[in-house]
């Protein structure tokens, strides 16, 4: 595996929702690159635009999308509806955060998993064999029996394993995991994260993990992008960002991670702004303890510092 091989490139991505008399700028000019073997976390509070970003990458977002989304050398923005349907699963796939909603309640698990293969040209017998093997791979016991189960007959953790099996079925280049453990209890959450980590290595996948939890990102990711109010405010290697967070928002998120029984949590005051009317200048300035006049008037330009991209006027001073 060559870590520097680029699997996906996102350039000036914008996703706007027209809501009558106002426009919500959910994703507002984002750039990042995914390399082969990367597990790239996109972290931010609810309302930052993370899930909109994830859905837009696989062309499932209902908003107005512009920019470039290049996966395996192909710009997804230029594909027809029929072409993108063929591209999904085979090159790019998604793991949704709520498995009960992602599975069809009136279809057996086996039927839903086999459909991934049959729509891409596999025979029913091949689809069945591969589906059983996949269920075993993601840790579902009695796989042949579970092929005959309906979603309501499986636990939340088992359903999420089925969703993961569907996402990796055709060995895609890039898998997007949108809050894949948020609907699960802590014990099952740890198991699912460990499964994703192992599958990323064994299948040679590149993964985008969307989460609001810095601790979850630290579990399985090697690179991280911090998202705030539709902008990517800091991007870099996970260890580097955890040891030396440069953007004030990243620093604030770090204080929200529990550190032992006696560790104090410092809540982040305020809330993510209304994306139909974001603040002028830096979008974080109303909540930032380091904000000066320039932060309130001028939008910061991306600064490239060693392995880091930071969107902050005062990064050199703080």
C-alpha cells in the first residue's frame, strides 16, 4: 500500500439549501484529500454540516451541490444518475448512522445484501455465497440462518454489522461512515469501531469517519478535519493535532474529552451559528476567547503550516 496515493480529492465543495427567502450554506468551500489507507475523521458539533458533506460526497444530498468530488480519478459531479448508481458500492459507499432506517423492514437480511451483488451483475448463487461470507467477516454468527432474518429480529449492533457488510461488499475505494455508532450503547460502540478499524486494514479501504466525538476519532483515524459552520477550520495528522491543536475551536473540542475520573470537562459556550446568516469574518469569532477586530471583519484564509491547514487569523500568535 502506498500511503501517498490519492483516492479522493474534494475541491471547493459547496452545498446550499434554498429555503424560500433564505439560503442555508451548509458546506461552504471545503477542500481536502484522502490518501490510500487513510481513515480521515471529520469532527464537529451538530449543525456544522458534517452529514451534509458526507451525503454530498456520494451524490445523495438534496441540496444544490457545486465543486469537484474526484474519486479514483473520476469527478462524481460530472456523472449522470445512471453512472453514479453504478459507481456507488463499487467505488464509494456509505454506512448510515441509524441502521434501522437504512434497512428495509419487509425484506430479509439476505435479500438486501444479495441485491448489492445482483444489481452489479453477479448470479444469485454467487451473491448468496458472497453474502454469507461477508456476514461472517463482520462477525455475525450463524450467518446462513441470519440470511433469513428480518431487520427487527436483529439487535442494533447486528443491524449495523449488516450495513457495514453492504458497504464493503464490492470492495470500494472509499467508505463514508456517518456517525456509525451514535445509535448504539457504549459496549457495542467499541466493538463496531474495532470492526471498522480491522476492516480498513484487511480490505485496504480508505475511510471517512463523520463524528461529533474527538474520542471516537482518536480510536481509529490517522488524519482529522475539524469542521465548524460549513468550513473546515483545521486539517492534519491526528497525533499532531491532538498534541498541538492550533485552531481555537479544535482546542475547545479537546477540552470536551473526558480525561480520567478526575478530569474536568470545560463546556464550549454558545452554539453553532445559523448557516443562513453566518457571522461576518471568522465564523467562530462570537465564541472565540482570542478574537480581535480583524476576526470580526475579515474571513481568514487557509494557512499551510508543515502538515497542517488552519483557518485562523491569529494562529501565529496563540
